[in-house]
């Protein structure tokens, strides 16, 4: 296990990480699909790399695709490739990631963001091991192992009909959960050490040190952005340090600054990564836009209905209007024909005749 950790640069001595590495080593050699869960920055990609690197596919490609970052319209052509002329801009035949990853592994990051139509195609590939490039009728065979990752609860996405149930079942054959850093704080000193060394190597300087109070402060913080945030923080702290020793003061500034940077005027949940907050902000903006759209639609609908009531080209038949006037008059006078005739300014006899003609009871 130590060799494995060393080879793939996975730092950690906590029980949870050790257990996770254990399972990873066990399942790496098979071709089974793997679903990796975990918050942003916990190391999902590092585990995907380890699975591929420890498998028999190691010599072939590991292709990483972030399903959330590629625009919907482009994702399918990126994944499956396309034939020349299959859409505007397809100026030549192009291999998709599936073909590039043939014999190897395809890492589908942020799988929850994959559009439903693409999910159908992915499921087909998983079942038949073949597919067609966009615009092509030739079937291409591929042998690709799928590793998918997400920070969303896929069961919830399935319940909300945003994710296909059958695909979910296919993907979750093996599920790995990479725990957030705050739940394995005993790994923090090791990680800090590693990041300090890396910084020194990269900048060709002597490795910096960290004092006890600074380390205590780091251990107290909840690291919403997980290892990625820790790594960035240590690097910035190194750059700001003058005397070769990372102090509590430097760190306090860095970590507090990050929290103050969170957007104002919006519900701010500390404990969440800035990435999540950014995404939420976009989400809120979209919801607001959608509300505006619905309102606009209502306004248009109302005005259309209004138009109908004052349609200047519409004329009611005279007979209909007469009948309606009689019914109304009888209604008002509670059936008293004499009063009704008065209201209508006709004789009582004429009223009787019209009642009979129109069949008004
Ligand atoms: N156990 C670990 N040991 C060392 N570095 C790690 C570990 N886990 C994550 N990292 C580093 O943290 C950063 C974020 O990891 P990544 O795998 O991209 O996270 P995720 O895909 O979950 O967002 C990367 O730079 C990665 O190398
Ligand atoms: Mg990632």
C-alpha cells in the first residue's frame, strides 16, 4: 500500500484514506465502472488516475472530460467525434474522446452535468461497446473503462429526473467516497509538509518551515475547498513569507480574506468552497432570469386575452344580443314580464312573442 501511495502521490494516514486506498487497489485491475463521490478538491481525480495507473490499461490513455465545463452542444461531438460536414464547423472527420481512450480509461468528471440526451448515448456505449460518430452511419467498436465523478447526490438527481436511472445503475457498480479534509484532519500535517517541499523544489529554494501556532490554526479551519484550498493557501503563504517560517498571522490573513471575498447580498454559507459559491451564484441568477421569463410570459398572455375582449373586428349577432338583453331584464325583474318590458322599452305583448320565439323559459 505504501508503494501505491508513493507511486500515485496520495498522501494520507487516516483510517478513511487507508480504507479507500485498499478498495481502490482491489478494483483497479478489473474493467468495472467506478463512480467517485466527493466534494470539490478532495482528490477525486487523483484517485481516478490511480485506478487507471494501477490497471492493465496503464499503457493506454486516460482521458479526462469535465462534463460541466463543455457546452452542451459540443459535448457529444467531443465524446463521440464527428464526420466531416455533420454540422457547421465540422470541417473534417474528428475522433472523439471515446476513440482516443480506446483500450484505456475515460474519466467523466462532473457527470451529473451531462445532458439527458448524451446520457442515452453513454448508456448505449456501456451496453454495446460500440457507437457512431456524429453524422456517420459506421459503427465504431471501443473498449473503454469508465470512471465517473460527481459532488452531487446522483440518487437525488435521478429522483428529480435530471439523471437517467438506468445509467446511474450502470455507473455505480463500484462507488468510492472520498471524504472531505475536515473529516481527516490527521492528514493535514503530512499534506502541509508535502506542499512546502513542492514549493521549495519548484522555486529552487530551501524548504520553508511552519510554526506550531500556524499549524494549530490550519487544523482549526474547516477547509471547505479541501485539499485544493490547502495547497493554494500553503503556496500563497510561502510566497508571502520573508523569514523562512510560516506564521499564524500570514495564514489568518489568507483564510479570512478568502471568506470575505464571498459574494455579498447573497446567502453566504461558510463551510462551502468558493467554487460551489460561484456556481450557486450563477444558479441564483438563472432562477431569477427564469422567474422574469415566467412573469413576461404571463404579461404577454394577459395582454393577448385582453385584446380578445376589445377585438374591434368582432360583431355579436343582433338576435343574440336581443336574447341576452331579454334574459337579463327577466333576471333583474325576477321574471316580472311587465317590468321587464318596461326596462326593454317594448310592449308587454312584444316581449311575450319574443320569449316564445327565442324559447326563453
Ligand atoms: N491525498 C492527496 N494527496 C496529495 N495531494 C492530493 C490528495 N488529494 C488531492 N490532492 C491534490 O489536491 C488537488 C485537488 O485534487 P483533485 O483530485 O483535482 O480534486 P477533485 O477532483 O476532487 O476536485 C490536486 O492538486 C491534487 O493533486
Ligand atoms: Mg476535479
